[in-house]
């Protein structure tokens, strides 16, 4: 029987990232079993927001754990994309990944802070908190789906531009659906203030990602 030599040294830190995500999800399930169960069925029912999300707790332990999973998985997907297009060849892989994680964390934190300030300025803090809570929940769910895609690409299908573009397209569609579902909740407020909503959408939901893309690429 012939054996194929497999070089797996460079996968050590990647395996630790995936293992860390799985551990965080396991902790979330053990500490918050009912919330986790409702979260898993998020695409099929709005029960999560009706029951578990009624207090709009952005800093709830469950949200924090899954946000870290989102941070690690989406940052890793960005890492795979940058490697595929030849960016950062002169840097150590794990160092590039840490830089991406840091940039993503600062980006999300800054965006969240600006949105909360807007909510305070216009005396819409409670509405904005619930909106941000919904957005965070949908992004955490997408983060888990991307984690699964990352694992499959690294250990099964390999990293390729076509697969990455397909995942980007699907993620964009899912993110758009999540945004529309969130906005549907507040349609009674949006319709009378449609112009302000368009400005918000362009300034805080589209422009930041374009700026981030330009900054990275």
C-alpha cells in the first residue's frame, strides 16, 4: 500500500481557530440551551426574537460568544480570499489573520457605536437597540454557516476563487434577507421617513463595506 505524504504543519493554527469556534458554540449551547435551540431554527421561525430577544440585550453572554465565532470565521474567510488573490504573501499567515481579526473587530465596533449614537441623538434608542440586536443575530448565524464553509474548503474541497465567490454571493443574499426582515419589523417607522432611511442605508449599511474593501485591497 502506497502512502501519500501530507504536509499539515501550516494547518496547526487554522485547526486551533476552528477548534476555538466549536468550543465557543458548545459553551453557548451548554450555558443557554433554550436560546441556542431557538437560534438554530432562526431561518424557519421568528420565535427567537419573540421569546429570547425581547429584552434587546446586545451584550448578553450568548450574543458575545456567537459574535466571537462570527469574528473568527468571517475573518478567516477574508483571509482565504486575500490569500487566493495573492495578497499578503510576504507576511506570516497567522499574523495576517490576526490583523484581519483586529480590523474586522474595530470596523464592527465603530459601526455599532455610530448607530447607537444616532439612536440616542434621535431619541430612538430602544428601537435602534432592537434593530441592532436583530442584525447581530442574523450576522452571527451567517458566521456559523461561513465557519462550516471554511472547514469544508480547508479540509475537503480546497481553496479556490470560484468557491469563494459563490460563498460571498450567498452570504450577501442572506445578509440582505436578514436586513429586509429586520426592516420589515420597523416598516411603520420607515415609510414616513423613507428619505432618511435611504440615507442611513447608504451611509451605514453600504458605504462602510465599500470603504473596508478599498482599504484592504
